C-alpha cells in the first residue's frame, strides 16, 4: 500500500515561511543591517542550478512512486529554484546599492525564493521518505 501523498500543509508552511523571511530580509536590507556578499550570491546560484540539474535527472530516472511525491510540490520547487537563479544573477550582474529600495526588494525576493526552494525541497524529501512500499 502506497502512502505517498504530500500533505498540503507542508507546502503552505513553505510558502508562508518564505514570505515572512523575504519581508524580514527586505526590511533589514533597506535599513542597512543585512548585506549579501558576492560569495553568498554565487553559492545560492550554484545550489539552485545544481538542484535544477539533479531534479531533471532524478525525475527522468525515478519510478512512479517517487514521481507522485515530487509532482505534488514540483511547481513550488521549480518556482523557488528558478527564482533563486534569476534573482541571484540579477544581484551578481547589476551593482545595486543595498540601501536603495530596488536593492532591498531584489534581496527580499532572493531570500524569499531561496527559502521557498529549501522548504519545498524538504517537503519533497519528506514525501519520498514517508512512502510505504
């Protein structure tokens, strides 16, 4: 008997925590308390790009049981991965003053997407690990 259905509250908690951390990061960046070094931006970009490649490989070679678990959270996971890649590239390529509103908004979006990516990935792992065979 397969018990692979992801609980909807896991994705809801992921989205809620991403929104809260994104708002907090935007406020802290605008006030000058939080700064993002370039090493963090490259690390976030690398983790997201590697995860995107790994996700593509795993979904092409995985069984139907794992696909069911992944499909429940795939849209949120892909949104987090692609948003992290895009916003980290924007912050790497364009030198934005961190005290500006635009810099604070883009930093908040990066933290939001990265948190969404990490928490949705944790939901996928939880779904796969809780499957009964």
